[in-house]
């Protein structure tokens, strides 16, 4: 059975890519310490939504699909890197972990 996907996995303060204040990943809600701006690129019928400081990108056939993909990648990165023991991470992954822990105020 497929899990219900929220209609708006990324809650926005202004528009689709600026001043993002929280990100929903499944049942989890990531509340950010301060708003972030996402980068959006499109070409050849594909969209990319990215947050370079965390090296996270989401891809889709339209901007909504790319935002959904970004939210999935954000949540996956949280679970696979931010919550992982430092001894099990590469140096680069530890940098991402530090940035992510600084960005996320809490998870509900």
C-alpha cells in the first residue's frame, strides 16, 4: 500500500522557492531555524529544485514534482546523515550533517 503523499510537502512563507520555513517528509515536519531560498532550474522538460549548502536536489517533470522530490531527498538525508554516528560518516558527510543540524530547529 502506498503512503499518502501530502499535497504540499514544502510549506512556504512567500512562494514556491523563497523563504521556505518548514519541510514535510511523510509524517515528519522539519521546522527550520530560519527561512531558506531554494534554487530552481529547468530545461529539456525537466525541473530541478536544489539547496546547494546541503547538496540536496530534487528532480521532476514539473516544479511541483521537483519540490516533492526535494522534500524526499531532504528527509532521506536527515535520516541517513544527520542522525548517523560521526564515526560512520565520511568527512564530506560530516560537513553536511553539521550544516543540517544547524538548519533544522526541530522535527515534529
